[in-house]
C-alpha cells in the first residue's frame, strides 16, 4: 500500500515551519519508508504556492525546494500510484 504525502507534511518535513511538527513529519516518512510513500505531482505546485504566498519565501528558494522534491524519486502522478 502506498501513502501520499500532502503539502503540509512536506512543508513541515522540509523545515519551513513548526520544528516539532517537522520532526514528526520526518518520522512519518522514515517510518513508512521510501517504498511506501509518494508525492502526487499536484502537490509540488501546492507546495510552491504555499511557500511563496503563505510562508512568504522568495521564489528562487521555493523553486529550489520544488526541484529537490521533484528529484527525490517519490513524485508520481496520481494515476501511477
């Protein structure tokens, strides 16, 4: 069974917000393991939008974070998962 990580989990895991929640998000990812998680392609766009609009990050920083996620090997279209 695969588990989809949503935008909030990714923001916390990347360290962009609450540290305690970030640690829990990382534990969740580690506990599930790389073969049981995926990131829907739509979530990358949501992640970027949240970083730029809600967390007021500069666009280049948000773009770099999205590239890192995209290259993680976890990104799949919802139909692939």
